[in-house]
C-alpha cells in the first residue's frame, strides 16, 4: 500500500510540474528567420506567433511571391523551434515518458 501512495504523490507532483511548465511556455519564445534574417518571426511555447519583422530591403513590389515565401519559411522555422522547446521542457518533467491522455502540443 505504501508503494501506491508514493506513486500517487509522484503522479500529483508531475501533474503540478506539467501545469507549471505549460504556464511558463507562454512566455518562452524562439525566433525563426529567412532570407539571411530579412524576415524574422517570434513564437512562444504555445505555438502562437507574437511578432513578424520584415526588413525594408525584403519588400520588392515586383516580387511579392518571394516575400511570401520568406514569411512562410520563417513562420515554419519558428513553430518548429517552439515545438522542440515545448517537447524538451515537458520531457524534463515527465522524464521522457509517453503519458496517455496528455494534450498533444507536438
């Protein structure tokens, strides 16, 4: 019976830690860039884009398609980095265990 109580305490601690990490991920950010940094995108650990910065030299009215491609590449890089960051933070809490029922952010 003691082992069960100990396990339940560990599970409760893990749940508390996971909730804390989820909250912290709101304020942790990563940056994706494209075109040598002329387009930059910042995203948080909840996979929300918080800013897009486009350098003036990236804007060419004759080649809007290139700018669209750069923005898309930067967004995808930022979101990929945010997923990796969130997965790494959660792995620290769960010890890398795959826990059924966890929200799948990744």
